[in-house]
């Protein structure tokens, strides 16, 4: 982390879990375990139907509400889709785009991720843009080439002013939901590489200001080591974000000196 230049963000991704009716007791337990002096921005990304309940329940402990996906279209005959305008209207402040599960199960490509990020920015919502390599790509020493391409594609046509409102999340596909985690050194190496890609496009100052999160099975036990790395500015948390005590422990890990 480097709080001098950029925000530390701990964002939970609930995926297709929980209910609107379970949010209030979850938040009560989370609040009871959060450190008194918050040293990061806290976000919980839920299915869109649960965003209003998250906003209501999250006020007391200053947890922002985010969504997990958005349509690239502004409006129209796109049954089942949710637009950025609709997310903004219900109060979502963040939205995940390009998660590997969307890429794998719904065939989303880098151009679509770019279009979704632009749609969110146009409505004042911060996109959390996910990038990451497969195990096969890592074993072939293609990690940085592949991730660099994803970053460049996702940010295509996004100017430096808009970049200030973007977050990048490095999620090695082989470490999502598997219990496997990149070592702190491996995660730092790729996050540093991502920042170098951004620096090459936008220059040193914009790159220095971008928050880059690590999202490959960060949990209560490994959060402190990962967050101690200079280019890891927080986490995109999956399973551990469903457990109030564990999630609060990860938040507390951001208080360490960086």
C-alpha cells in the first residue's frame, strides 16, 4: 500500500450469495468487529437487487454499495440487463466489470469490459476492472503479456481524468475460489507490472494514483502480508467477505504501516 498517493480499498464480492433480508444482521456483526479508526474505503458488491438494502444497512459503518455487473447499453430491449443509469439511480457507487466468472460463463471479452467501464464512468460509478491470467498462461510465462493486454484493452479510450475514478483488480484465475493464493511476491510483481503499463499510457502521476487490488483468495490469514506490498492497494474479497469477522480482520490489516 502507498496511502500517500492513492486510496486503500477493501471490496467484497458476494457473488450470488446472501439475501436482502440477511444484510442487516450481517452488517451489525461487521460493525461490531470493524476497527474504530478506519484506514480504507470499504465496499460490498452485491447482486443489483440487493444494492438498496446494502445502502441502508451500510450507513452506520460507512460501507459503500457496489454492483457486480452492468450492461454496456444505456437502455432499450435488453431483457434481464441492468444499465449504469439504473445502478446510479438506486445508489450504487462501484461496480465490478470483467470478473473471470463473467468472462468464463458468459463469454465476455476485453472489448465488452471496456464498453462496460465507459458506461459506468459516464454515470459517475467507479468500475472495478478485473484482470488476470489462467494457470496455463502462468506456466507458459505469459502472465504479464496477457495481463498487460487486458489492462490496455479495458482502458482504451479512457482519459487520464476518468482513470482517476477507475480501480484495477488483479485476480489470477487459478487462485479464485480454489484456496490457492499467489505469494505476496508473485502478486506484487504483477501489480507492479500493471502500474508500469498504466504509466506507459498515462504517465507517472496518473499511474501513481491508481488503486490496484489483489483478488485471488485474499483472506484473514494472508491479508497483512499481501497488503504490505507497495503496489497492492487493497483487496477484492470473495469468500471471506461473506464472513463478517474475517472481512473485518482484512479491513483491520490495512492499518499496518506501509
